[in-house]
C-alpha cells in the first residue's frame, strides 16, 4: 500500500492478519511528521473562548519551535465584548526594528516594542477578524511579522481595517521562545453569533538553510 502527500510518497506494509511480513508500520509520530513536512500549515492548537478576556497569550510551548519555522495566529470572527486597540507586546526596545501600519490608504511607520494591529480601537458589540503570521530566518536573528485585522459592521463595510508588517530582532526571538506571544486589548468573549475559538498553525516548509 502506498501513501502520497503532495510530491512525497511512502510505501506502507500491512501489519497483522495473515500477511507474513511482520513490519512495524507507521507510528503516530511518523504520520504527524509526514503531514507537517508536506503541508503549508498544520493546526498546532485550538483554544476555546469560554469567558470574556482582555489579553490572550499563546504559550511558548505551543509553538513547537523544533519542528516549525512559520506560524499563523488566527482570531476568526470573534466577538468583541469591549472596545480595544489591539497590539502585540514584546520586551521594551527589542521588537519592531521597523514596522508599518496601513489603513484606508494611510501608512504609518514605527520602531517600538508595541506592535499595534489596528490603527484605532475597534468598538464593542460586533465580531472581529484578525490574522498574524510570523516567520523566522535560518539563524533566528531576524523574524518577520505581518497582520490583517478587520471588523464587519452593518451596511456592509469594514471598521478600521488594518494590515501591516514589522521586523523583529535583538532580544525578541529569545523572548518569544521563553514567554510566548501576548495580544493585548483583543477584548473578546463567547457569543452564540461568533466563532468561540482561537487557532495556532505552524509550518516548517519555510525552513532556511541550516
């Protein structure tokens, strides 16, 4: 029996029954590694929103730094229980070596440890969508962050749509490895009319040279 995933194939031998091979077969870890090596993104963790929160932290252990080189943090259609001007909070002076926020055609640049993911506070009482992607280079010296944020409101328009990027270096990569990442002022909570989960995806297809 053969298994093909993207451009990679793997021959599998039947185990048990009357076949006389006695092959050990694939372990769960083998299958997981095969999927990770051939998928753009694999789900690392799903977090349920069961109560109102102001800040949300992705724990360092959930990033699985040994097996991933890129990550995607997804807040899909989450309910805003309070207004908040969202930002990633990193160690002072170590984060955004250079960054840009883009909203409604206006571009602002900054160099700060607070990376704002919107150019203004999003109001309460509606659903918010946010995605941040993070990539690291081969020597863990310079990491890149890019994000896209928006909130749909009545009338079919977006409130404060924002996208942008930042370059992180200095102490930031080591801090993320130790402390994870915290999105401040996201201010989301459970709602029957929202997605009550937050997702963390990982990828190792972007791994640089050793």
